[in-house]
C-alpha cells in the first residue's frame, strides 16, 4: 500500500511541476489557445494540460511500474498520440492526417501487446461471439472512436477531464475487485497525474488557467480504450464487453449523435460545430459549472448502472437492450430539445396566468 501511495504522489507532483515549467514555455512559443470563432474564453490559454499529464504518467511508470504491465508499449503509443496532439494544437492538422496516425497507433497497440477485441461476450444468450479476423478492424474503429469521442467532449472547462475521471475510476473499481489489481494501480496513476491539470483548469488552485489541448484529450481517449480492452479481453478480464458501453456512455453517445446529425445535413462527420451536449446545456441557460455538474452526474449514473449490472451479472442482452433504449431516448431528446423546451415554457406561462 505504501508503495502505491508513492506512485500516486510521484504522478501528482511530477505533473504539477511539469505545469509550472511548461507554462512560460507555452506562452513563449505560442502553444496557446486564442479565442476566435466558436471559442469564447478570454485571453491566450496555454495548451499544456495533456503534456503535463503525460509527463506525470511517464515518469511514474518508468520509475516504479511492474514489468508485467509492459509500460514501455503504453508510453510509446501514448507519447506518439501526445506528439500528434501538440502538432494539431499548434498547426491545426487535417482530419485525414490525424485519422491516419490514430490508425497506425491502433495497429501498433495491437501488434505490440496482441491487444485487440477478440470477443463481444455472450451478447444474445447464444454463446460467446468470437470476432475472428474481424477483431483487428473492429479494434481500429474502437480506438479511433474512443480518441475522437473524448476529443469532442473538450468544449467547456473540466468536461473531458471529469468524464475521463468517471471512466478511469469505474475501470479501476472493476479491476481492483475482480483480479486485475496491478492494472487498477496503473489506472489510478493516470488519475493522479490528471489532478493538477483539472485543478488549474477549474481555478481550484492558483490563477494560471490551462487547457487540456488535443494532446490531452487524445491521450485520454487512447488510455481509456487501452484499459477497456485489457479489462474485457485479457485472460484475467474483470468485466464484460457490454459493460464498457456504460463506462464511456456520455462521450460515446454524444459523438455518435453529433456525427449522425452532421451526415444527415450533408456535412463532414468531423466538422466542428456547437451542437454537442455541453453546447446545448449552455444555450438552455446553464452556466459552465452547472453544465459540467449535470453532464458529469449523468456519466456517474451510467457508470453506476454498469457497476451494478456487472456485480449482479445481469445478462448481456438485457444490458445491451437497456443501453439501446437509453441511447434512443438520448437521440430523441437532442433532436427535439428546443421543441420540448418551448412546450415546457408555454405550459409554465399558462400555469402562471391562472
């Protein structure tokens, strides 16, 4: 236990020190987010949250990680995704280039650790669904989806970080309770490395605000899918594949919903806009902190459903059908939110005039 505490302390302190060192450098070299277009913050904000988080993770795992975790492969892949994110933050890379690099990293992850989706579990009650040769392409799709799902949530202060904390902590709970304790410690190292960024981003400590940046959101996405595959596909798997849907429910549903909406409008599914859940909550009158609390609470509810269902071994088919019902309700609400709000306002006015 004392050794684990040292890991968490090292991740926390190293990440905090990295922020202190990187802050003046980011301003000097222009690695900052300047408000324009959809971005409405004030001043140039350093995009160093993801870099600092990676440094905290890398130093800690390099010094203390159990060799059985094979941290080199994780750090090599996440180091590349952070580098991609830094260039994207600085140069605004094309979608095609980002997707190409993400695909290559998915292949590297699969090749280095034989880490891929081989089974979907007993989804339909007829036995385990083995993916066979489809495992590799489905894994690549999952990697790209997870990276971009968390990237798309990075729209208001703290949101990508808080949603990822919910996912990481849920994964850690599963791994700690059901036989993957060494990986649970690994997950918590990531959590502690993220805390200094969140504290600065939300103004909890100090006055130097920083953003996560594409480097950070893509680091989070790759880390989450890496751990989900380990948690569901390894010999010591601690939860079922269908449970993974609940662990990343909010980022996943928001990404799919927004992509369908863009395609239906004849737009690129990767075209940036202001139609995400956090944008809608702001336009409904909630402020940034209220939107953060609402969406994070929603993620906690979904993760809790996953934990409870896994504990009681609710059949996979029921968990999948329930997820589809929730997702359908989510799509309906997003597609009709303004009609619903208008109706509620009319009802309130009628009751107020009586």
